[in-house]
């Protein structure tokens, strides 16, 4: 009902409109109409002039006059409630995963490790910006919209970079070969997929009316991105099959099996949830898509961190780049058989007898029951 009594109006506000629905949630919208009230005829008439109106309407889930609000639901619409917990959970996981991967990339200077680390860092930065926006939103109900957009863009770049890494590994890059065929086609498809993905995000933010009961994958850019992803899945499986056909190293084949299984799960989850989302009510759709997406990405990053760990990946990587072996050298110098650990110079004594001017070098000869040897010292 419309509160007209002053003591029922929220402090520092002109009006308060209380809504109570206990059975089920529903969406509420505010509509502003350009009209005015004729006091003589008591009728409403259209206002033909352009006027800029500054307004501040505060919509919350709960009674502002009471204390003890749940910060996870108070400022959020029902379809966005509890998303802050999702951001916090995955932020904690990535806070542990990212330092591990940074340690790995320092130890192993390899292009695959560097590309994977770049994708992981983009994901972590995007998640951090989304979390920052959500935390501020819990306090003022506004947040940082531009920061949220930047976080979403970084998230898209992270996924496209990760997809490029999967395609490169499926072609056997840095595992069975240093160079691969159809390089322009690969990067062209990857670039088109990334551009379409960003265009889909822009389309969803600018062209799709918030009142429409659809998500981003129910628009024509969304269907296009799903078709491209399905085509890339087929290409990925074909390249992985060809690579494994010409590979005979057991450790590398074992890597491709684990890699292919985990990568296929990551590729296929998006088309599946896009279809399932059609049957989910809009009150739960966004939270479900967000939770499954972040879970699949996090699982894929954890598996790849395990597969690409330096002590394991050196079994199947073509290590044309330097591997940090400082720890192994320290252990060797401290071992009992290292006679001189203060220097890295090793002296070797090799038997050798000076040749004569007229003959080839002769074997050492016995004289008076002893063998006379001459030595050259290599330092």
C-alpha cells in the first residue's frame, strides 16, 4: 500500500511503497509516464514538452526501518540473490590456485605454461572485479557498473584464451611437435569466436529488454556462439584423434587421454546448460548459469594446473625452453658423495701417454713390474 502517514515513510525519502508477497517471488517494475494532472477537470493529460527528471528510487528486499538485514539478499533482486557467495567461494579457490601456477611458470619457462597462466590470471582478475562490484552493491545498491563490465570482458577473454590453448594442445603443439599446420585457420577461428562472444555480451546489455523473459543464449548472437562452439568441439576431437594416432610415447598418450576427457567436459557444458536453461524459471536461471559456468571453468583450471605441473609435464613436453633446476642442484651439492660443494668445477683425470714423433700413441707399457702413466687434468 502507499504510505501517506509521515511515521511510516522511510527517513529522508518522500514516499514509501510496501509490497508483501509471501507465496512466491515476482518481478516488479517502475514506469514513468510524461503526463500531468488537470486540477480543474481532475483528468490526466499528456505532457508534450521534453523535461529531464532526476529521481532516486530505492528498491530493497526487506523492511528498511528494521535492523539485522541479510546483506546477501537485501539490496539484490531475487534472481541475483546469493550470487555474492558464489563470487566469494571461487575467489578463495583462485586465491590458492593462482600462486601455485605462478610458482610453476617461474620454474618452467615454456610457452604452454605461460599461455595457461595468462588465461588463469585473466579469469582471476575478472572474478575479482565482479566480486568488488557485488560487495559495493550490498552496501549502496548501486555498485560499480563499469567495473562489472570490465570483469565480464576479462572473463570472456580468459575463456577464449583457454580455448586457444586447448586447440593448440589438441594439435600436439609443444608435446609431439614444435610447429603445426593450418596456423592461419586456427587463429582466424579463435579470433572470430572471441569477437562474436564479445558482441553477444554487448547485444545482451544494450538490445535485449530487461522485461523480456530470455537469457543471452536465446538471441540470435547466442545461437551463433553455440553453433561455433559445437563446430570447434568437432574440430578439437578430430585434431586430438590425429595427434594420438601418430604418437607412440606412453606418457604422452596418457597425457592426451586425461587432457581430452577434461577438455571435452569444458567444451560441452555450455551447449547443454543453454538448452536446459530454457526449462528453468527466470527467478533461478541467472544463478544456475553463473554457478555452473564458474564451476566448470574452475574445475578445468584445476585439472590443467595438475596436468601442466613442471615435475609432471617434463615427461611429455618438448622442453626447448629452460627449466629451473636450482633446487635439484642444491640437493646435489648437499649430498654425501659431493666432495667439494663450494665450487662447481669438477676435476677429471684421464690416462694418456705422450705420443712419439714417429709413431702413433702407444698403450702404457710395463717397466720393472709397474705401469707408468701420464695424466692430463681437465678443469
